[in-house]
C-alpha cells in the first residue's frame, strides 16, 4: 500500500471540508443544482435512478484490509449492506443519502481513501494491471507510476473542467493487462533499446540503453465510438512523463470539442485532427514544458517507491509438496487452481483471484459480511492487502503456495471460489438498468441467465478462455467492445433488446468486436450465446485455439449464419467429441 | 463592474467593460477593457486615447495573437460563458507562463466561489464574480487547500521539488 504522508492526508481532509461546505450550501439553497452538479460529480456523487450513487476511488485497484473493513462499515451504516466493484477499479455505493455523503467521505479519509475525481469531466482514477509488483513479466512496478500520476492529477487546477472525462491506464509488464489501447491515454512501460533516443529526437534525455520509459498511446476508447488508440511516442523517458501528460491534456483541453458531449472525448479530437497532427501539436506544446520544473526527479520516484509497504517474502522452495499432493487428490481444488491461481515472480508464492462472479450474484457485488471476511483472509494469507481487477474480481497477490488449499477451503463457503477466471461465466457487466439511469436495458439478469445456462464446469473448461462483457447502454461501462463476446443493451421501441458482437479483445492484440446482426429479446440471449459456442467448438482446430482465435481465423459469417438460421445445419462436429455430447 | 476581488480582497473597481456589440463607441476617457476584436482592429487609436486600456478574451482565444502587445495592457480579462469551460484555465497559464504577462488577469462572467482556488493557481489575480455571488463570503475559497501537488503559476515548483528544499517558511505556512 502507498501510505499517505502529512500533506497527502491534509489534501484529502481539506477536500472533505470543502465538499461538506458545498453540500451544506446546496441543501440550504445557496448553491443551485446546476452550480452544484459539476462539483459533486468531481467528488464521485451521482444522482441517479433511485438514489444518489457514490463512487469511491480505489487508486489503481489497491486496497488494504483496514480500508476494506471501512468500506464494509459504510455499506452497513449508510447503505443497504453491500457495495459494487466497477470495471474501473472503483467501488460504488448505490443508496447513500446526500446529506450523509460528507460523513462518509470523512470516514474514508480516516483510512486514506477518497472519492476525488471519480466522475465528472476531469482526470479519473488511473488504472493498471492487477498483477503489478508480482507479475513475472514485469518491467516496472506500475503502482509507483500510477501513484505519481495520481498525485499529479489530483486537484489539478488546469484540468478540472475538460471537455469530457479522461482516463489513463498504465501497464508495467510485457503483457498488457490494463487495456491501455482503449483508454484516453495508455502508457506501456518499456526499457529503451538502442536508437530509441535518437529516433525520437530525445537526445540527451537519459534514454541510455535499458532506461525506463513509456510508449504513449492516445485516443483509444469504448463508448459509442469505439477506437483502438494510436501510439504517438514509442519511447518517452520516465523523467518527462508528467510534462508530456500535461502537454497532451493541454492540447485536449484547448481543442477538444465542447459543443457535443458525444464528440467530446479525446479520441474524436485525435481522429478529426489525425493522429499525426495531434502528435505534432503535443510535441509543440511539450517543447515549452520539457525540462521545466514538473520534470520528474529520481528522488521523487524513490520517495514514492519508499512509501509503498512491501510484503516481506520468505525464502521458499519453488515447489511445494503439500500443494502438489492436494492438487493430485482433490479435483475441485485442482480445477480452481488451474483457473484462479496465477504465477508470481517470487518462488513459492502465487497470486489468487477471488471470483465475484458466482452465479446468482450481480457481477462485482459484495456484501458487508463478505468484505469483512475477505479483509481478515487478506491479513492471514496475503500481507493485508488486495487488488480489485477491472474484471470486477479481487486478487490476493502474495499467497504462499503451501497456503493455497487452506485459502480455497475458506473462500468456498463465502462464494468466492467459482473456478471461472478467464472462462465464459466470469462475466464483466456494468450495473445496467437495475441501477443506472442511463441504461437501455438490464444487465444483471442477463449475466445470471448465461451463468445458469453454462453451469456445467467440464463444459466451461472445454470451451476454455473466453471474455464475455455486457453493457447496459452505449456508454460501454461493461467494455462490451473488447469482450470476445460482447452484449449491448439497446432500446427497441421502449423494449429491452440486446445486440451481440464477437471478435473483440483486450491486451496487446486488442481489437473491437463486430456486431453479428439484429438484436435479440432478453430470453433469447443465453441460447444465442450457446449457438456461438457450438459453432466455435465445431470449428476450432484444436483445444489451443481459443474462441477469439477461431473468430479471427474464420470471420463472423459462420457464426452469423448459424445464429440467424441462414444455415440450418448444426455445425459440423470437429475431430474430437465434446465434453457435453 | 463594481465590486471585485483583487489580490484576495474585495475592492471597488472603476474599469468599464466594453461589450462586443457596442460597435466600438468608446468612452472618451477613463479606463476601459475592450473586446479583443476591437483591439486588433484599432490598436493605434486605442493606444493614443487617455486612460488605461485592457482587453478581454473569450476562452477560445489564441494568446499568441496578442503576445506582442501584452505590455500595453493593465488588465486582461477572460470571460467564462460557463464556469465549466476549462479553456480559460489553460489560457491563463499560457498568458502568464508562456508569454510572461504580469498585469492584472481577471476572470469575468460565470465565475463562482468554488472555482477561485483553481483559477488563482492558474494565474488569475482578479475576479468579477457572477452577480448573485457574495464576494466577501467567497474570499475563504482561496484557502480551501493549503498545498498543491502540481507546478502552478502561484508556485512554479511542484510539491515534489519543494519537499526537497529545507524551506523554513513552507513549514511555518
Ligand atoms: S454502460 Fe450505460 S447502463 Fe451501464 S453503467 Fe454505463 S451508463 Fe449505465
């Protein structure tokens, strides 16, 4: 965990006082709703369909046991006993009372948490890889860079009223687990190779071989105009990170469209100017800022690094005999281990995903009791902290291999051991029509119906890796464009319909899904998904070929034909018999 | 313009603001803030008249168009059609930091108490608040936050550099 120092704490405390005063003036009629709205949004407070919704920041997804207990307490004392983890590594309360929000914020500040810039047209919470700091393919610990960006973006006086919201994602590893290609800015840590400096005219900027820097991607995004971003700089030496971000934001703040909120994101500006012209404007702006006082210094990077607590790793053998015995003896445990346990850079340790995707529970929802229990488990098994993934699950990053079986036994009764990470039922869904006033359609019952249809574990494992994402409207909070299968709620003459796309993906080979055809009524969705899966299982060349690979190889036509019945044949069965057959 | 905030105090203000549509009918003397277009058109006449001169800009103005003239203005005002128009914040920084403008920089239009802190960090030092705002009550807004992480016009060094300086004044503040 990053621990606040006095100044960090004071800034958060002062924000609470400021917001308390703003709320007081609003309730006293001194601050009109129009004047108050942008202020409350900058503090995560929406007024939506049934009640206010308060979004609390979990900077880069990292949260401690003490903080989680506080969230549980808030869920109990001010809400209906549960909270919702979003795809943005935030946590949301759906039923707080407006006049109590300042109190909630004060309670959060006591555990170094806040709701600053969790909504509104400003720089939002910076997100990253949920395996930061423990991944084997790590280049840098992205938490450190995210915290630097958090401080820089917190209450930034120039960028509080941007044309639209602004989201930055950082990946510190070779594999991109932070969806950096579909953010307003994506940063990929890299080590400079020979020539990086010269090529970019970086010259004396410390781009010596092996130095840390970032590939800078701009203008990606989902929403109603999904676009994969453009790399405008292949290597930005780390010292220049903040001045360069400042230059991008400044160009966006000046020239981004403000006349139409659907055209106001940076991706539209980049597209309208063309990436090359946009990049040129940024470089021009940067030429004035480069080397200025906001240029990062090594002392600061080290200071931030030093304020993170680190687990004290024991020296453990790389293989654990007890674990191996359990894996051999217990099939259910082995299944869970296969899906939900991930490699760790320190021998004898593993990272574990606690699934919030048990059938029947709304994706991302956790009860206060679960939060308390999870906080306790994190203390006992994983150095008292955990991460929220953008797949709306929780990660224990530092579990000893020898503890895995015990941990699994404890989380089973809590409903957190669904062995479905990376599988079809690990559905990502936004809150949708049950909570969100912008929704065209509900998402939670759709997720549940799909989970029920695919409740056969062997079948699920046979289908293999598959990301399924659901959004309740074009705002795409459920990231349906980058789901291997994406489901989007649409409105057809006042009725809830669902449009289905396939072929989207996140990560290094990110792509946007293609719509297969006209939308379906809700009852038909599980059956359509099943048909898509049938085509895949029949067409795949081997078990290694994932759903997404098959779509890429054969295109969407065979899927379309089968689903819409232009081809009434059941797909031909391939080489092997299916587990369900 | 009547009572405005300047340098964190409420003062009586005697500048006249000339609207765009006034068609250039200039009061013969006295201090006047003219629209940018008028300045561009009648720079010389304006410079030769009695009284001080200022110019006001829309938030989308390009500051480089007046970069050569800055020394001639006592006041530059930026008019916010809405307080959520963030361009005015960047414009202020560019005037101060890029073009070195040192005179009064005034926020006018939809300017409210709750934006004063950020506006002043971006280089505004005078504020003609929206008519329904109480300037005395707004003064406390400047102290909403004691510190800022970023490099700002008020404090050109970002916090991370200032932390390294053993500056007794900062501790006392
Ligand atoms: S995608 Fe639409 S329905 Fe879902 S949370 Fe976002 S705005 Fe609401």
